[in-house]
């Protein structure tokens, strides 16, 4: 038990005293504390009895502090202000370790999750809130997102940006699919295969038609037996032997290394654009956000 309790058995005594001294009224203090006026009056009486001090006097129907009461009020107010500052600071530090991030489902599932334990081991005090999004037009500040990714030049109004990985897109399929249908001699052979495509509503990514045109292959129409709304679906289907999908190099590197996917062709397409990490410029970055950003860059070798 703290020694202060020998003088002040309950912290409520001090809250009632501070409010009454500041408002110079038991009635006003009672309204502020949401208790009755007699309850405040009784609490002040108990505080005076426990401390042996006369804290208030009535003069001309007004409540005034005695000299002892005035000194105690200054000390209580300073103590309360200090505690408020300390608790607020601790809350801000804690909030700085809660990081809200938004990435595509394919990035979260294929790139981030296999590496996430490393970040958690290095920074156990940082809490991540991971949102999967299919939008490049998110207002990060308005939606309270601390960190996201965007494809482009790296220059966007209201955003700080760091180049993460250059866009490189290549055909991928399962080893079983390649064994079943045979090797490809060039991009033109893709016309004879089921090409797994996807269309995202809220952002533009290169699709099969554009990729083939970049390699001199014209197609009147694509076989669109199955079209996904995210590249994750097309890559999962490719891994199951359903066809050939377009894979972004940083997303499929793990599956290629594990032999779950293979490249049926050596050709790839580099757009010259970068996938960048972005943070809203309107507010200072949280400590946890900076730690997560730096870890991402280190993982990709851009740090």
C-alpha cells in the first residue's frame, strides 16, 4: 500500500477536491463528476478529516480555499497534469506501434505471409492490421492507412513513396501442365494454350493481350474460359495445372524456387514502372510504420 493512502484513503477524494477547488463550488463539482452535491460535500469532509487540514471556508456565500487548501490544490493539479501527460504519451507510443497496411491479396498471400514471421521476431511490439485491397485509388489519409503499395513512377500528390521492386511480368504454369502439354518454343505458342487472365475493377494491370502484343503476338480473341478478379486467383489456378498465368516476378519467386510453378518461356516484360511503398504525407509517420517500411525494403534489397 502506498504511504499516501494513510492521508487519502481513496483517489476519489482528490478528484472531488480538485473539481471543487477549480470550480469554487460543491454544486458545480457535483455536476462535473455526475454525483450529488451532498456526496461531494461528504467527500471533502472525509478528506479534511483524514488529512487533519481545513481546506475550504465560506465567505459571503462563496467557497474559498484556505492557505492549506490552495497549496494542496496546486500540488494536486500539477500531479494530475503530469499523470495526464505521461498516460497520453504512453498511449501515443502504443498507437505508434499499431500499423494499418493495405496491399493486394496476391502480395499478402504470396509475398508477405511467407516472410511475416521474420518481421514479428524482429519487432514483437509492432501490431499489424493487414487489409487486402484491389484499389490503387485509396485515400490513405482519409481511410487511416499507414502504408500501402502503388504501381507507377513513384510520384503522387500527397504521398511519400519508396521504390520497392521494378515491374516484371512473365508466363508461369505448373510442372504437370508443362509435362502434359509439352514445351513451348516461343511466345506464339501461347495461342494454343488456355491463358488464365484476370480483370481488376479499380486498378489497371497488364493482361495477356498486352503481354503478347509486347512480344509481337497478335490474337483476335483470347480464350476466356475462366477470368479472375485478382491475379491471386489466376496464379492459384496455374499452380493447380489449369493453364498458364501471368506472374509478377516478386510474387512468384517463392513458388518458382519451390518448384510449384515453372516458366514455360524465358521471355518476360519489364514495363519500366515500379511498385512503390507509399505513406500519406499529411501526417508524421508512426514509429511502427517506419520499422515495417524499412523491413519491407530490406527484404526486397532496396533498403
